[in-house]
């Protein structure tokens, strides 16, 4: 690795494995960056097909367990990385930056941390198969092809979406979803809490997808308003026509390049003006 180029840690989201980042990871490696793409505890380096065959290791996993795992990975690196997270991984990215980790962070269509109460109908609909049965909080629900089409493949035909499901989808980590939702009204005590006014947090970019059903732009706009109460740099950018498959959807290169350029430009910023929207 070129020492002048910081490492990049990519954090995948719910229903996915590290392979969901293959596009961005390979592009960044070709530019000379070391790219680390760890799987959540219970997923590890297993393929989506392997995880679907045996989802039991996902059962009962918690947000704290997952974030602590990434914390350990990051602290073991020789220099602070750029941290990028997609969807739930975008929440984890915000939590990791709140711990003082990273030189810059990018939340790619991130969900909301505690205290951000925006909950669009499309977001609620994506969680209904999990939230409808609280007795399965410690289970790992199958992710149906029909539901995948709504959540990830809404820019595709059903047949095209089914191909994407086969290549990338895995069971849900139910407890993670429940913990995230239950944290929303608990800004100071929720598991996903962050200090929106933290003065020394690394710069953070929030990326919105214009047709994202899981974490639509209203969520990142609401999060930005929270961050605007502090002084650390937080910005938002929106890409029209992008679904929750933004990291692999046709045209993903534009988003990947924007994210990296922003992170490198603002990396290790010591003092920035209040948060602003792009």
C-alpha cells in the first residue's frame, strides 16, 4: 500500500455480506488504497449462498457486538482509515466516528441513529416482515425475493431483481433491526446514540439515493439537521434515480468516486464550520 493513501474500511449493511462492496473495494484498490471489508460477526467471509444455507450464526447478534468488532479492526490498523458504511453500516459508521475513530466517514444511504425520528412509510414497510413478530427478535428471518424487489431492486424488473437476490441477499439479523428502531426516540440513551455536537468528530458525508425505499433522503436530511447543532463538518449529497443498490447499481462509479474524493479532501480536518447541505 502507498503510505500516502489512507486505508479504507467498508461496512456492509443488513441483508448483505462484504461482497456487496466488491465494486467499490476493487476500484479503490486499483487506486492504491488498502481496503478492508470485514463481515459482521456471524457472517465473516462466508458467501451469500453459504449464509442462506446456514443463517443460525446470525441469530441474537447485537448492534454493540458488531460495532465493537469494527472498532477492534480499525484500532489494529497502522493509521486511521476512511470509514464508509452502507445502510445499517452507515449508522455503524456514525457510531465509530463518535468513538473518535477514522479520519473521515461516509454514510452511504445510512439509516438514522438515535434521536433522528424521521420514519418514512417506505422505511417502515421494509421492516414490517421483521417487526411484525417480536417473538422472533433473536432469529434470522429469510429475505424473500418479493421483499428484496421492493427494498433493493425497485429500479429493476422482478426477474432482474431475482438475479440480484441470488447473488447478494442474506437473512436478516432481527435483533439489530429491533434495536435500531427502539433506539430512535432515545437520543441520549439509545444503543445507536451519537453526540451530534461532538466538536472533534472526523468529517462526515451523508449520501442519499433519490429512489431509495429503505433509507430515503428524508432520513439523511433529518440527520443533517441534528448534526447542524454542532461544529464538526457534516455534509449531504443526493444522487437522483439511485435505489438502495447504490453501491452496485449502474453508474455506481460516480458515487464511489465522489465519496472517495470528498473523504480525501476533508480527511483529518481539525476545525470546520457548522454542518451544511450540498
